[in-house]
C-alpha cells in the first residue's frame, strides 16, 4: 500500500496565485442589476413572512434595487428549497 505524498509548498502557492489572479473586483461592479427575489416557504401573513418582508425592505434600501418576496408554502417547506 502506497501513501500519498503531500504537494510541495511551491505547487500550492502557484495554484493560489493562479486562483487569485482572476479574483479582482471588476466582475462585481454592476451587481445587483436586476431585482433580488427572496423565496420564503411560509404562507403570506405568517410570522416568518412578516420577518422576511421587514428584512427585504432593509435589503432594498442597502442594495438600491427592489427586493421581491415570493411565498411558496406547502410540501413541508421543501418547495422553496
């Protein structure tokens, strides 16, 4: 039975540099452009729905785009997943 050898530190560093080279912030400059949709698995008017709508209101102010709350009750909350 052979044991696995650990990758040398320079290989790990090279992979990290390649990954970080493309991780600049220019890709996220226009986010969010469309309205944000939040799906809640509870009926309208329930306590979690009221909390979600309050949170969506604050998110809308912070993001500068509309935040839409969509209720999808039923299926033991699995429909919204």
